[in-house]
C-alpha cells in the first residue's frame, strides 16, 4: 500500500473517532444543560445558569473538552432525591398501590381514564381486581391495554 493511501486512511479513521467523541460530548453538554434548566434548586437561576453553562460548554468544545464540567453536573444531579411532592397532573398525582389477599390482587388508584380532550378526562372509577395467576402478566405491564383482564371487585 502506498504511503499516501495509508495517510488518507489514518486521517479518515481519526476524523471519524473525533466526530464520534465530539458527538458524545455534545450529548453530555445537552444533558447537563437540561439538568440545570429543569432541576437547579433556585428557580430564578435555572435559565441564566443553564444558558451560561451551555454557551461556555459550546465555546469550550472548540478549545478544550468540557468533560470535567459534565462530570460535575452529573455528580450534582445524582444527589437530588426523588420526590412525589411536586405539582403533578391530576391523572398521575396518586401513586397506585396493591392489596394482596391470597391469590386475589386489588390495584387501587389504577390509572384508567377516558380522555375526552387533551385536558379533560373521566376517571375509570373502581379499583381493579383479579386472580394473581390471571393478571400477573399485566401487573408487570400495565400498559398492555387489555382492559378485559380485570374483573370488577366483589
């Protein structure tokens, strides 16, 4: 193989690797930007801090790899505890829970709604109940859409 062909192949491989690495870093910057925008504890500083981070990270992509900043934001994001005390939409505000009595399973707060429009809905009403052996597959996949699997509780 000619030396020029080897040089072109090396250049192509290096360009590909750098492109993939830059794309991965860009995804990291986008994630860190979104983490600051949505989860920063001081609401008034969310947008300005996210914008400053985004602009400086994009500028740093040109000169230096901003992996340290992404790692710091990731470490901070992992310290945020999960919370159910947020302003949830009414149809998902209640967490479902299950009562098990022998082989009978009753699912309370089952998210079964009839949507009349984008903002209006009618709640399905009663808790869902079935034999565990019959409804076990749908308990682990509640989005199966098979509403006939559940009988009305007795």
